[in-house]
C-alpha cells in the first residue's frame, strides 16, 4: 500500500468514526435525524450548506471545466453569488413557516403551503429523480479521486463501493449531525488545499498567474474568451440565471434550512457565502495551469486534470492529502443527498401518499432502511459510466429549477398560485426536461427560427417557461370564488 492510499484510507475511516460518533447523547427521532432538532447556529449552518454546495463538482468538475471549456467555467462562480443574494429574502420566510409547522422535508413545505398532499408527493418524486444524478456525481468523483490519487493501487469500482458503504453507515447512525461534523473537517481541509494548489501550481509552472494566462492564450488563441457558438455569452447568461434559481431548490439544500436556530442566520450567511465562493477561482487556476502541462485530456477525462497535474508535481504523500480532501468533498454532500432521498421516499411518498397513518417512529425506521437502497441504486448508475461531472449537475438543475416558481410565489403576501396551478406547472416542466434530456435537444433544434445569437440559450429554460405559463393559466382557471389563493401565508 503506497503512502497516498494510506492517507486516503485513514481520512475515510476518520470520517466514518466522526459521522457515527455525532449521534452520541441524542435520541435519533425523525426530527433529530433529518434537521438536527432545529438547533444549529450560524457556523454549523454555514458549514453544512457549504458542505453541500462545495462538492466533487467544485473539486474536479470546476478544474475539469476550466481545462476543457475555458472562459465558460466562470458561470460556476457567478450563479452561486446570485443565489446567495436571492437567499437573503427567500429563505427567512421559508424557515419561519417550516418552524411553525414542524416540517422535516421540502415536499412537506409544498404540501402544507398549498394544502395539497398530492403536490407534496409530486415534489418528492421530482426530488428523488434530481438527487440520483447528483449522488452519481459524488460517487463518480470519489472513484476518480481514489483511483488517480492512489496511483492506480485501487480502481474506481471498489473505491465507489467502499465510499458508498461508509457514507450509508454514518447516515443511518447519525443523520444530519454526522454530515455537519464531517463538513467541519472537509471545509477546513479543502480550503487549505484549494488555495495552495491554485497559487502554487501556476507560479511553479509559469512564474505567475498573469504569465499562465498569457501562455495559454498564445498556445490556444480564443480559449480564454466565450465561444461564438455553444458555450457563448448567451449560454453563460442563461445558465447562470437558470442555476441560480435552482440553487436552493435541491431537496437536501432546502432541508438544511430547517436546521437553523433562527432566521437571522440566513442573512448572515447571505453576506458571507459569496466571499467563500471566491475559493472557486483557485480551482479554476489549477484547471488552466493543466491546459499546457497535461495536454490531450478529452471527454470525461477532463475531470482528471487536477490530479494528473498534482501527480506530476508532488510527492505521493502530498497527493494522498489532496486525495483525502477530495474524498471528503464526495462523502459530505453524498451523505446529505442520501439522507434527503431516503426521507423523501419514506416521509413524503410512503407516509404522504401511501400510508397516511404511519407514525414518526415507523417513518424514521423506513428512512434509515432506505439509505443503503438508494446508495445501491446510485452505485449501479455510477458504474455504468457516462457524462462528465458538470453535465450530470446541469441535468439535475433542470429538474429542481422547476420547483422555483411555486416556491417564490408561496412566500408572496397574496399568492395567486393555486395548488392545481403549482401541480400542473411542475409536472409539465419536469416532463419537458425528461423529453429534452432523452432527445438531447438544444434550443437551435427546438426553435430553429430564433436568431443564431439566441440558439445557445440553456435548453432548461424551455421547460421553465412552459412551467410558468401552465402555472399561470391553470391558477387563473382554478381560483376560488373569493379570489385569493388557497395557500397559507408565511
């Protein structure tokens, strides 16, 4: 066993220990398991949300997209910052309603806000569908990290299985508390590693950041500009807008809001998290540094750029430390996704749609039982291979963004969206995403009459626009006689 693999193994075992130990002294009922008893302060909520946001997508996908797509990678920096600005106003009323109604999941919110269990079940189904590719993303990244950082001592397949077992074990034991404590370790380690790599590698190979960009521009003219077609400025703008709207619509991110002690925490985090977003720049710098030093990576292999360059540069033990940080970027969000998907299935599909009389205790048992089942399904999809990390994330975003219109209307003082309108809008939007994904359509194919400059709009907007139109029309047709929406107010 080489030193890199040993370090990765030790950190993985520590994550398992910390995750299981987090339950000590707590009665893991449904509320404790899913939302930590709504007792987390600013630091824990910050780290928990960052733990979900800064994932293998950030670590590998960010550097890989910079390596393969150039300037287009900056969409990742922009959409998070816009989402945090939105969160300043959007999250507090959601939290107030969730606290008053003792909610434990995202579909729970929809079902209560719109007085519609059927809407809650639909949102739960959408959530599970969206979470599977996101969990596949984490496992895919985990396999890449371990295989590459261990110099091939262990292949990606056993690494994925081991990671799935570890994360399932501590999620079953400790729920959100295990994720929160591991997020503390992960964020500390990833912060140090990413900043170091983003500064050291460009200086080591090029002398300075400016010299690196100059060398890349000379070797690949136009690479550092938006392309005229494909990942163009229009694509950038539409993708930033679409993903910023969907940012807090992920079931595990939405559910993490419930863990806060008070609503002021969200406003503090809305100020701090955009600063934290700047860490992404250092990830991009690594990808740009690899363009000339690790040439020739194509397709899904662009996600290997960070580790290929690190292996070329550092001793094995240090590559192991980088790999350990990368493993945590998979385990922490992976644990939240697993817990959220299991809760959606148990609390919102089983209890909300099948067994209405199920107790909290029975639902909690079922949710824990489903953790390894969901993990097994995600491992199966992961081992079949496929898309790059960024492509997987964008596919999931197209699904969860369909929830945004109903959520933003739900916090309005006079919500004109009815439960029928919300249900039909989400359903049509999701079906459109499915159709678009299956046919690999683009705006150019769907709407060929548009000007060439508009044909790079993110295709997810087609689904979102259909969603909004259907929501408006159906809500207008189903307004109660007194003219007010049926949903309760925040």
